[in-house]
């Protein structure tokens, strides 16, 4: 399974004294047959113009600034491999819960700025200009207040330098997911998803998603409020670059490993990120090892950028939050996440695993009294619409249609190593 150039690497020199040591995993004996020599250049790779610094660039030299205060229960990635490719485990404290998690439903854009789709698809459906987003005042009226945001989520991986076909999680340099918010009143019909240019690219240094409450993984907003075209140019593509020591090196393009619908919800004291998977139609070993389930959810907590943290789990430059957002932290190191916190590059948030989605989609007593839909009902309705849309478009290849990219240049949605 190919991946692409790691746009976000966290420098690390070791584990916190309180962290759980990752189990080292050796590569498969025949892995070398699938690794391209560093000196080979891919004829298909293109180097996209970088408009924002990647996390790797912002982290350079950060280890020299380590503070004595070491969070206790946040885990970063470490599997005993090269520190240049793998961040180390760090544990941080359980985030404090802020009762001020108020509902923050965001107004949608007018939707008239649809981007020019330059990518080819293996099917003619990529040329379909129909917008799948339909507006339903009745849907908005029934929307549960506990759903702060809903949308489409995509999962990606990127292989390590020189590895075009990863054979395990250890061959992956970094994992990502993209949040593509939809208007509150949106329902999905046939066609591709219109680009509202409000996408967020989230980098997951741990490479896998949290699978239980013991897993607390730091995640970063690498890009916020960007277009799909920006992600195509500056994230999805592969690249060849020259070094003085080993010559030309190659990083392959990203590999899509999942698509579905998501919701950011609140239960009052906690915020959650819940998702229901649509693609692939039949999840395989890749999804299982990556922690991508048919239904999944996480507790979602935002880190106060003014709070100290370990150098290998922090960025030298935090999000450019306005004064009103900073005041919402109230001096706390962590606060439950509302969507507005995620609209700034370099925001740090914690994903804490949950065994099922029941808590994330728990209905509020107030909504039940006012005849609102249950969060689970809204999510299942959106999932059903997305499944029908995918069936009518290109099946699992719909992800290429939505992103306007060519399957000739990117690997298929992968389910097996």
C-alpha cells in the first residue's frame, strides 16, 4: 500500500518515564522487494508548491527547547525505528473537562465557489458536476443540538521515504484524516461533494487511531480552512528531492484507506468525534490494524497553546487563536473541543479511544422534550445517503471523484497489505 511524503513529522528523542513502551516490530523478510531504491525517481511524482510550513519544518530544532514539565498520559508514536521517521511515545495527563462546551454550529459558505476539477478519474463520473449537497430546512429543524458539526471524513496514510508498497504499519511514515464540514441543513443526494474550502487536514503521528480508553494520542491541525485543490497540490502528491549524501530520494503519494460521515458532538462535559464508515464497502486488515472501524468515536479535547508541554509533543508555534477563544480555556490546560477551535493551523488536540459510539451519540434530555432527532438517527440518515451516493457514483472509487484526483496517479483504497 503506497503512501506519500510525510508532511508532518514530530521530532523525538525518547519516551516519557510514564509512557507505555511500544512493542518493536520487525519488517517482513520480503519487504525489501517492494522498496524502491532511494536513488530512483518516480516519473509520476510532482513536487507541490508549499504555501504553509509542514509540522516537520516547524519542529526542527525543537528538542533543544525541552522543558522540565512532562505531561503524563499522551502517547506519541514510537516503534523502535529511526527517529527521523518515527516520533517517540510521550504520555500526557488526562485532560481537564471544561463545562463551558457550548453549542457552536457554524454557518456554511454560499457554496458558489466550486473548484475546477483538473484530475482524471478512471471512470467518467469524475466529470459529474452535480453537487451532492442538498439543503433541507426540515432537516435543520430536527437537528439535535448536541451535534456541533457534521460532514465527510477521509482517512489517508503516507509511506516512509523509498517505500512504495508498505507491508505493515511500521512502513507508514504518518497517517492523516481530513474533515470536510457540511452545512447544518445538509442532506446528501447524488453526485460529488462540492468544495466549500473549509477542509481541515489532521496529522496523526501515532499512525493508528486510538482503540480504547488507554490510548490517548496527540493530533495536530496541519491545515485549516483550505480547498481540496490546496490539499491536492500540497499534501496528496508525491515528490522527488535531491540530497548530497544519497542523491535523489522519493516519497510516494498518499493512499486513501477510508471515507465516511462524521459528527463532532457534545455531552456537556465532553466533546466527541464520531464517524460511520462508508468506504471501503468491506473493511480489511489495513483498516483493522489502523484502528478504522465501521463505527468509531473518540473523546476530543483541545490543548491550551499557552500551557507547557514536552518538546517532542509540542509545536514551537501554536495556533493563532483570537482573544475570545483563549479566554474559553479559563486557565485550564485542556477544554472540550468545539469546531471553532479546529479552524486554526497548529492547533493540538487529544483523541482518547472509546469502545463504542453510544456515549458520543447520546441524546440530550432537552432535545427529547422538543422532539429533535437523536444524534444516532441523524448520523445513520447521513450514512445511508452517503452509501446510496457512493453506490450511484463509483463505489469505493468515489473517493477519487470527490477529491478530483486520478486513480492513475494514486493507489486504490487499500484493504490488505
